[in-house]
C-alpha cells in the first residue's frame, strides 16, 4: 500500500475506509475529506488509474479486488483510464480548504484532474 499513514485506525478499518473513498472518488470525481486521508486516497487512486491503462484480465482482477463496485471498475477501464492515456501520473488534485469547524482538522478536496 502506498504511504505509511495509519490514520488512527486498525489495518482492516483503514483498508475499508480507503476502499470506500477510492470507489467514491472514481464514481463521482470529487470528495471532501481531511488532508491526510486525501493524500492516501490520491496515492491509491493514481495506482489504479495507472493499472487500468492496460486493459487485460489480470489488471481487471486487481481492480476488482480493491474497488467495491463493479460499475465503477467498468467506468475506470472504459472512461477514466483512456482519458489519461497520454499522462504519466498526476491524475488527482488536492486543494486545501482550511480547518473543519468541529475539531479544527485540516480539510481538503480531492478531485480527478
């Protein structure tokens, strides 16, 4: 897994959070979360977009093993990855928003470029 941020969670909970956030980002194109989570989600999302550039059975199985929705995997291989065919990384953008009102956690928006 990219990065070493533990996000204050056990490994299983952390993986579940990352799987859900990567799936949601690929489905909707934009999410708002904390900066540390955004950095982890960015690394994982870029990894899967790079994998999806080559459409073969092995890469599809890798994507299905992490992304939780079948239609999002199909969207990744059919729409998202071909859009970035000429780019070598840098598929996501993180924009900092400032502190969250309740606990002053630094917030950010992560979106597909």
